C-alpha cells in the first residue's frame, strides 16, 4: 500500500488521468443501463380540405302540448291580420303584416348605395370608364336577375306545396271510392276496367312517393338556402307535380270509362263530383308546371348571361393600363359590402310578414289591426299535430342556436332510434335555477313515414329526449386535427418541418412517427370553427402542407433490453444471453 501511495506521489499527472477515465467510463455505464436518454418521434399528416359541423347538445322531454307561439320578428304597427281564431292555416300562411315602410326605405337606401359603389368602382378604372361601367352594370343586373329568379323559383315551390298536399290526398280518396273497388268494377264493368284501375293506382303511387321525397327537402329548406339546394328543389318539385298531373289524367280516363261502361241503371252519384274534382286538380297542377318550367328556363338563361357579362368585364379590365390596384381593390370591397347590406335589408324586410311555421289551427290570436308590437311579441298560438321536444340549453349554447337550425333527436326509452327535427322556438327569457341560467328550445319532429298496422308509435309524450343541434356547417375548408393546434399566449400555431419530411406509409397509418435531426418550427395560424375533433384554419396553411399532429417520446433501451451496451472504454460490446 505504501508503495502505491509513493507511486501516485511521484506520478501525479498519470494518476489524475487514470481517475478521470474511471469516472467517465462509470458514467457511461450508468446511462446505458438506466435508460435515462430518450428520442423524439413526430407523427405527421398532410393538410386537407373537408367539412366541419359545429353542434350543441341538450336534454329534455317530448312535449305533451303540441302547440307553439307565433312571435313577431320585427317591431311595428300591425296593418293587416290574415287569420282569425279557430282558422286552419298551412305552413307559410300569413298571420299578420306589420308596417314595413321604414324597412322599405332601408332597402331603397341600400339599393342606392349599391349603385353608388358600382359607380365608384368604375371611376377607379380610369381608362375605358364608360365601357367598364356598362359591363359592370350588366354583371350586377345579371346577378340581381339571377337572385330574383331564385326568389321567384322558391315562390313557385311554395305555391305548389299549397296545393300538392290536397291533390295527393284527394287522388287517394278517389281511388278509395266504393265504385272503384275490385268487386264493383269486376262485377259491373269487367276485367278491362280493373286493369285500367290498377294502372291508375301505379301511376298514383309513383306520384305520391315523389311528392313525399321532395316534401322532406322542402321542410328543411328556407329562402336563404344555398342556390344549389333551391335549384334542385325546383327540379324535384316539377317532377313531382308532373307525376301528380299524370296520375290525375289516368284517374280521369278511368272515371270516363267507368261512366260509359257501368252496367247498372246509372253511374254512382259520386262519380260526377269526382270528375269535376279531377278537372280542378289538372288545372291547378298544370299552372304549377308552367310556373316551375318557366323558372327552370329563366335560371339557365340568367346563368348564361352572368357568364357572358363576367367575361366581358374581365376583358375590359384586362385592357386597362396604369390603374391603381389598391384603389380598385378598395372599390371592389365597398361594392361587396353594399351588396351584402342590400341582402341583409331585404331579409329584414321579409321579417315584417309573420307567417305560420307549420300547418295547424290558430288559437289565442292576440294580433289586431292597429296594434303596436315589438320583436318577440306573441301574436298567436298554433295548435298542431306535430310532435315537439323541449330541450334545455345553458346560456352559452343557447346563444349559438337560431330558428330553423337542424337537430338530431334520440330517446332514452327507444334504443337505436334517431329522428330529425327543426328548431321552431327559443325562449327569450331564461330560467335561473341555483344561479344557473337555462333556456328552453322547442324542436319540431320531421314528418315520419306511415307505420304498418299493429305498430305503436315509438315516441310518446313525456319521454326523455336528447338533441344535437347543428349550429354551423362549413364545407371545402382547410381542416386539421385538434391535437395539431398549440397555443402560446394569444397566438395559435402548428409545428412544421423545413424542409418538409416525406411521410412514410407507416406514419400515415398512425405508426410510431418519424425521427428528425432538427426540431420542427412554429407556423402561426388563424383558427375558425371547431368541434370535438377538427379545427378550421382560416389563414396560415394551405392544402397539402405537412404538419405535426402528435409527438412521441421514445425511451432508450433499459437494462432489460437486448441492445448493445457501451464497454468500459466507450466502444460497444455485443451482449448475448442464453
């Protein structure tokens, strides 16, 4: 021992070096066997466009009293009342009309502002101003003409659905007459007449099925629906009306044959009345067919006119030299704002006509000519056979819901049953319970198909119901998973790599991710609508960008792993186990 101490005293530098090597080697062995290091892996995904649906949920009960309050949406003096107590009304029927002179003035001012914005834009063009003015006016007129055509189209749809329900029901009643039964026709007229009757019945059921399908679309549509929805509804309504016309004609021919070939002393008493009814049905349906066909033709013509005016305007703008792009852009934005203001003013004007949301019976009519009402004033109560679900929402969710929103209803007592519905009424005043404010929302059920005999209606008054109300839907937008969004203070961002890493197939399938020698960078984004899964990106990303959606920290092998461990001097030695 004394010899060793003397050696270290005489060789201090060598001794220090040996101690340092021992410390480093010990540290490396500890790290290797305790697994304290880790590597970061990144799960990537490519940004894509899609559709996002935002909704709110609530619970409640199926209403025991099938009635809704009809309220004014605007304030003013009632100048006309279209119903009386006890009167039956159809969906869209006029209940009351308010004095709309002030709203009409706002519409006129908005129209004048629109023209002014058009002139300002044309002045910004400088060169060839007169030609561009004419081209812009032509385009605006074409757009306005198209909007007017869509409005006329929806009016034609509403008019058709005022008559079609009665016509479809009436045709069914005539087919059910005793003198058209199998025994009567076969015994008193003959087998040929029975074949005519079966042919008429087949045509009727085709018309009925087409009517029921288009009725579903009509129930969920409004004047503010997308133009594609309105255009499709025009075509489907036309086809349903055409089939109804064919059914009426087939029945009319059948009744003529029955009248001419009845073997009894005289034809049935009801036959002449039914023939008159069919003639009336034919006239009504033909009027609707003419209106709908004219709208379809006008739509095609208006679209073609817009295309031509847009091309003419683009040619004029392309020919300009020296125009100030910022001035032109400001004028275009002002024009767009004026167009939006005019649209809003027209929608507000429509609120001065109070109409029935559903067919039913008017009771407790409170509206009188000369009365002054405010927005939310109850004008009448509508009794309807329509079922409702009364759902309770908190004040945050209630603020997102609007009349006409679509909803999906489920019921605790009926498994695997989902029903569609529409928000028909929202409480103006909330209910405070233990400091919590809630609002009741009344949701009407969509029409359900007729049930087979022996089946009971699954939904009964008083049953517990849950509703998912769709408050907003956006299509064709940039969407990313919520897990990709991170927040720093007031700023939202996602992580990306520069240069972009190519996603491997296993990464696309949600594997263990990709290792990168460099960390990702932050990309600031502007977020929009969000739900439980996805978030809309308004600005900051484009379709096809690759982003980090998940980060995984992978631990290094521990002493239980069969990996190579560093040797005493740092070089790995293979470890084999039996």
